């Protein structure tokens, strides 16, 4: 069923109808070609889904009647923030899309010591805008109850400061030892409400960055005996966590 997001503060009219405006109108009418009587899901972006039937369409508005109101069941109980070392080219777009599908609530692009990409403020702002559009589209596709946020670019130091407020942080690292220890760490995530995952760029984290992350309390884990690309490592970690803690 097609899914759309609307601001909770203006969501439900007194007659239990919902008006969809903006870019979604064109998508409903001209891309999906939906008609009155067809069903859509409208989310308030805070975990509540409204199951609706379309009643009318105009060039500026789609009006839907609410059939049922349900709590969205797609969200993990742990809020996951992916601290992704900024990769080259458009790799981050794929990472954002798949991270949203796998349950991440936030993605933070991090400029590390080995990051190759250099951005000025104008380019950075445009990229963040595009990244959040990708996150919204992925949330719609995967049935998320919220729209995950792609935060502004952070330095490695800023990322550590931000991560310090989370209940737990992990850093997959190719030199980490011990699958049993790593399995225990993953299992322990069930007990926390917020988690940060640190992933390096193409060249990986510098050793001093790994040490700084461990010094602030992050647990260093292994993902196995293979060295994974940056666009694979975070998604692998998210997949393992999602399978372990999803209910």
C-alpha cells in the first residue's frame, strides 16, 4: 500500500479525513495514478499510521477518509545512529537508502582523517538536502513509522561528542579479535535504547581514531575474517543487529 507522511499537527480533520498537499499530490495522481476508493497509508512520522481510502483528488489536494488508526510496527526498540565515514562518489546515497530500510534512525556523515571528499558549505548543504530526500523515499518504501534524519556533516571530534549521549556505541574494526565477544556485544544491544555505529571511509579509521572511540566507551567488534568495504560494513552491522533485536 502506498505510504505518505504528513505533519502530525495538521494531520486529522474534525470529520476524520486527511488532506494531502504538496509534491505528494502529483505523485499520487500522475505517477501512481490512484483513484477515489483506492487505499493509502498516511503516517504522522511519529509512529502512528492512518489507513485511508482516497475520496477526492484535485490539482492541489488529495482528500482521504480514515478507515483505521494503528501503531506502526516497523520500528526497532533501539534508536540506531550510523556514524558513516564520508565515502567517495555517490556511495553514501546507497548507504543512506539501505540503512533506512534496515532500521537506522539517524545517519551522520563524518569527515575523518582518511576522508578524501572535500566539501564547501554550499555543496554540503545541497548534499544534506538530497540525502534527506533519499531517506524519506526509503522510509516510504520500507514502511517506516518515522522519517530517519541525515544530520549535517560532522568532524570526527564532533561525532564523538554527539555519540557520548547515546547508551552504547560500537565500532567494527578489522583488527578486532574474538567472534564470541562480538556476539555477546550484539546480544547486549537488546538492553539499550540508543546505539551508535562507527564506520570508517574507504581507507578505514586511523588507529588514533579507533583508540579515541574506544576511550569514550565504544566497544570494538569484529564482523568476521573478511575485510568489508565501507558501503558493506555498516549495512552488515545493521543487518546483524536488526535480526538480533527485532520482535
